[in-house]
C-alpha cells in the first residue's frame, strides 16, 4: 500500500531537503557556501537588484550573513567550482555537472530557428570563435565589430550577442563569470578540464541523474515538480522515476490534499519540527514553482515587477516570509544604497497569521539583513497589514507610503 503523508509533514520534509531547520553555522565560509549550493543543485540568476540579486538570497536564507565576495569567488571565477548554464532558467551549477546537460545543448543545436540563424551567420560565428581563441574570455560589449550593434528596442541583441548566446547554449562557449553582472564568455575547450570536457554521458543516464538530483533537493514532490526543477519539458520523467524506484532511491507516496501522487527520496529527513525564519527570493526553489507553493503552503504567489504600479497588490518585489514550516506573509524590500537604509516598502500577512507574532520573529532578521547589506538603518512604510506591527517591534515611526 502507498503511504499517506500529512501536508504538515510534507512541508517539513521539503524544507529539510532544502537546507532549512539546521542550526546556522557561527561563521560562514566557502565550505558552507559550497555545501549549500550543492544541496540545492543550482542557484537561479536574475538581474533585478532592487533589494539584492536573486542568487545571493537562497544562501542567506539558509545560512545567514556571509561575505558575498566569497560566493562570487566560487561562482563567478572562470575556473571555479560552479558555472552558469540553462539548468532551470539561467543558473549556477556545479562545474562537473556540465556534461549532464550536453543533451540539452544538442537539442538546442538542432532547433530549426537557431540552426537556420547559424547557417546564415556562419562567418560571424567563426569570427567570434577566433576572437575568443586569440583574446581569451570576453563580455559581449568588449567585442569590436560592426555587427555588435543592438537592433530594435533597448533589449534588442546585436548579432555578436546572439552568436555568443547560441554558442553558449550549444556548449561551444561557457560562462567565464560576470562583470558588473554582464555574462563573460570563453571557449569550453580552453576553460573546462579535460575530464569534464570529454566525459561521455548518454542522454538517458544524464537525465536520470538530474531527476535523482531534483528528487533529493525537493525531498518530496510530484512528477511535475521534479520535471520543473531542471525544466524537463519533453522528457518522460515518469520512466526515469520508475528506474530510480527500482534502484531504491525514491518511492511513491500520497500527500494529503494532493491530487497527484508524490515521490519521496529515500535520503529525505523527516524532522519533527522546522525552526526557521527567512525571506525567500522569488526564484528560490521552495517557491519558484508556483503551483507547488500553492499545494505545499497554500500560498498563491506572483511577483508584480511587470504590473503597473497603481495595480500592484503587494508591491514591486515582494518576498515570501517563511516562519518555521509555514509561509506566513510577504514583504517588499528595497536597498536604498545611497541612504544606507533597508526599506520595508510593504508587508502583508497570510490569512492564518498573527501580525504581532510575525513581527516579533522577523524584526531581528530585518536588522541582520540590513547589516548584511551594509546598511545602517531600517525604515518601514505604511502599506500592508503587517507594517504597523513591524514598525512597533523595531520601535520605528511608520512612514507614509511612497
């Protein structure tokens, strides 16, 4: 018979698998950073930095304050242990995993629109390869060529940028870090160790290994959750889970109120309780799959970056508030770097949550967050049912909504 797991227990399993509930280390160094990224398998990258760039936030949520320069040394070093590829979206992954995505590189190479573009711009691609071979790693803006002009709106790509992205997607070029958040490109043949560059992994073996990584990172999940972790759109994940089940790595269970069956990784911890207080990035694996966030936490989530300001309900960049094993609200944070102030622009509770109890838990986290960001103060604006309690807990005036 299939085991049935309560939703509360499922939340604890999922959060423990993601690294929540453990005692935060007294000092966070490269060893703890490395271990956390490998537990997750990837850090999704996003360019918005109104508060902080996304890939820094999951680490802070799990470990607390750390030196971002140390994370940069691990993730933005062209020969470091992590590099960037299309794993979920653009994401940082362990360098040795690069061969596991070769099947995706091959699929990209075979896509008709890109193969046609590559044929039409063969000379441009050859020139890019030659430039990288002669000059080493470069950002797109550093290429001096008449084709390196944007076309169309401000986000339009030049032929050089398009060519670099095509070579990046098909594996000829890899990320060599970033400069001021602009991706730097280098030849895979120059930057990857031979044992990684020439590691042969079949499509089936690579996909099965990635499904195993996803199942372990999620702890307990539906087939669609697992498929989404590395964006398997046309892969028969059910067959791969069946193989992992026969190997004793996962087993099928049911979760209270879930319509779909679930899979639990055999290494998953089932803690009696989770003690955690964190602000989650919109691109944190705990919430990035919105249907899973709704199933697991009864939390309907949408960031409102692309919503016109008068129509925003919760704020520009609201972050889910995790307290223990529940998402109890959301908070819109902004780093005012000039004033050295962390601004709480809005904050809201979920229906089941007590504003005063939440404020008591998150007030110390807001102060730690401000210090981590190099700020000297916190301010709170009067927007949302949670902000009066936060201001009272921090003994701050409640400022008018900006």
